[in-house]
C-alpha cells in the first residue's frame, strides 16, 4: 500500500536576501517545487524553461503569491549558450548579483540500447549533461568575477549509480552530472563557490508520467521503503539544504534523496 507523504515543511528564511536562478522550473516538477521553496525561504528567484507558455503561467502564479519583485522568468533552452547567459544576466540586472544556481534541466526517455538512435542518445546527453555543463560554466564566470562566494546545485539521479533497462543514455548523462559536480567543485573552491548535487530516486510529477509506463512506475514505487514515491517538494527541501549555510562544508558531493530498499 502506498504510504502518505509527510506534512509540507514551511520556510524558515534560510535564503533571505539571496538571488537564485532555477532552470526547467515551470510546471509541477522538481524545478517548479524548488522555485517555490526558494521563494518561501526568502530568496529572489529567476526561473527559466524551454516551454515559454508554461513558464509565463508559472511566473504569473508565483508573482501573485510572493510579489512581482521576488520572481521573474525568461525562456531558456539549456543547449543554447546565449539563452543561458541571458537568463543569468537577468538575475544580475534585477538584483545586483547572483548567489545560487539550481541546474534542474534534464531530458529522459526509454529505449533499449540496440534500438537507440544517435539522435535519441545525443538529445538526452546534450540537455541533461551538456546543459548542466553550460549553465555551470556560465554561473562560475559570474560568481568568480563577483568574488563573493555562491552555490550551485545540480539535479542528478540514483540511476547514475544503479542499472535500469532502457536508460543507458539517461544513466550515462546523470553519472556525468555527478562527475562534473565533483571536478568542478574542486576548481570552484578556489573562489569560495560550493557545488553539490541531489540524486532523487523516484519523484512523481507530470513530466515523468509522460516518459514512463504505469507498470514501471508501479514497480519502482514498490521498491521504495516507504511504499510511495517522493513529492517534488521533498527533493526541493534537500536542494534548499545544499543551498543554505547549513551545508557550508559540503562541496563536490551527491546526496541521494531516496528510500529505495537495499
């Protein structure tokens, strides 16, 4: 039987006064939940997403709740360096600097390797790993110049560690995100920037339903110790922890957000 999620955790002002950028933050997935959590913790948030209409709707909804001065958005395809630069520049222009970037953008799919096309492989890897690389590079250029520290949090996945049929491209990309996190964190430490990642196991949201069969979702849910999938805000809670001063000594780490059975 599927367990019930715990009560929603309210904000505690952990990120008051900070400026954050979140990619792929429109809608009801982990990115959207993260944007909301950051706002609840007092941050000023700029969100990006490749889906302009959905992004606009998200900005209007969040601005109506938290104030137009606290949230803004700009369409952003993380395979396009100019769009990434424009998104980060918007945050700097509106708020005078940048403190936090959450690299949430990723692309999934299911295909056995023998049937996988080059295009399918390249698309997943370019968005999921390449996008994280481009956004991290752009953010570090700004944070290094500011010389005031900062934080980057990447969205990886437990599938970067664990095998699953049909996920060779996605697993390879997420394992790459973990390696990118480790290596870039060593370089970023020279100018006081921390880089960490979260690795969710199973967080339910509309995007996942579109690329996964009901049978597989039921099987994956059964493998969770709590008998349920995570709510997107439960992943966002860990992202907030990594973004906050409570994780001041963590860098280069990937935190598993999982209740999967051993």
